[in-house]
C-alpha cells in the first residue's frame, strides 16, 4: 500500500507532502522542488517536494492539450467541423488570411500562422520577461483578434508550433458553443471531471487564493501569466490533484474529447500529432507515449501517458526546471 505522510523541521511548512514512495522517486530525479501526480494500475498518487501540492500551478502549454479535448468534444457535439473556417467562428477575422484557416489546421499546428504575431513585438517581450520577469501575454481577446487580422499566413503550411493559432482555436470553439473560453473549460472539463481547481484567469484579479508563485532556477519571482487572449494556449491553472484526475480520466477513457489523443498527422521528425497531443517512441523503442509539455515564466510542466500500460504522469516545477526526461523515464518504468 502506498505510504503517505509529511515531514518538516521546526513546525513550519513540511518540505515533503503526499505519497512517500513517490516523494522518494521525485527526490532522486534531482530536479528540485516540484509537484507531481502519477496514475498506474494501483491507483492515483500525488506528492509535493518543497512545495504544497494543494496550491494552484500554471500548466503553461499543457493548456493546449485541454483545448484539444474541447475541440474534439465540440466536433462530437456537431458545433464545429474540421473544415470550419476560423472566420466563420470568429467574425472579426472574416475576410482575412487567418480567417480562411480551417480549424483542424490549427489543431495540428499546420495553420501557417507564426508562433506569435509580429504586432506583439515578441523579441521585446522576451527581453522584458528575462530581464524583469514580466508577463508577456496580457492581451484581451479583442486585442489578439486585431493582431491576428493583420498577420500573414505561410503559403504552403508545414508543421509549425503556434501559440497564436491555438489561442484562436480555443476562442473559436468557445464562440461556436455560445460561451467564453473560461466558461467552456469549466462546464465541459472541470465539472465533469470533478476538477474544481481547473480554471483560466483572464486578469491578475481573477487568480484564485492558493496560487503558487513561479520563479527562475535562481529563485527570482516571475509575474503570473494571465491574459484572456492567450488563455486557451497557455493560461490554465490547477492543483496537481486535479491535474492527476485529468490524467486518470484520459487513461480510463472518461475524459471528453478523448479522440484528441489519436495521432492523425506527421509532426516533427518521427513525432505524430492528434489535436495537439503528440505521440512518440522515446529512444526509437517500441513503447509509444502520448504527451504535451509546457512552460511559463516560472513554471515547467509535463503530462504523459502510456495508454497500453495504463500509466500516466503529470509533473510541474515551480522553479523553471523541465521535468520531461525524468517523467518519461518513469512512464517507461526506468525510475
């Protein structure tokens, strides 16, 4: 039976909380503070090393994976089609180059849109992030739509990761469902999965109590990444317990929009892609995993599934340390 406990010194905040065996595994990874949840045939376990697993963390681009689920769920409901043009869902883009893009091209990162629109001045924002820890994504939906309307599209789209594209996909799906993206996430994922902490704040004022503050590896605080416009591509937050609940639902087949996991197009190298979820064979082996990762100013995240083995993992570092390699090793039974 899994061992649970907490330990600390001087009566202060415990430095470890949760499943003790899982804590031992995480400490052996050498990635420092983290929260993690694992799912295997024995059940669900969560733990925190150096941080409280009850706090909300930024999931970064794992948010795209949730948007992929919402997109496939909307397809099943008949609210959109794979060929639906972006401008048909978001009238502000009608008659523009971006407005002609079919939703499925956005879902598989083949839209021809850049990672970010030039109007956002990404290099300047990256400098402000690195130098001052500022949030580079504070736009409203209206602002993002104006930027997208002025953005060109590559003539022969090829696989190209686009934050802009996935933000637009999420808002398009929400518009077709008749609500804003935050409400869609709540009604179609958070509520059915019993994952109450799953949410996407549009402004700093909407950040819920109990939010963890992300830092650099050297401990410098980073502003929270919030913004209505970017929400579907990188703004979702949750506790690690609810993130693990999502992983369990994906493995059990209970999550809405589950077909998002099914690869249907080539991506980069030997990778295959579904509705943003990537399928790969680590090290060229026979085992296939399905995954997505993410990063914000102060957080790094990874969600991975070995669907054949019934194993899944979610790890979030609030210290900007990428957990991908160690989490993948756990999935493959190597740690």
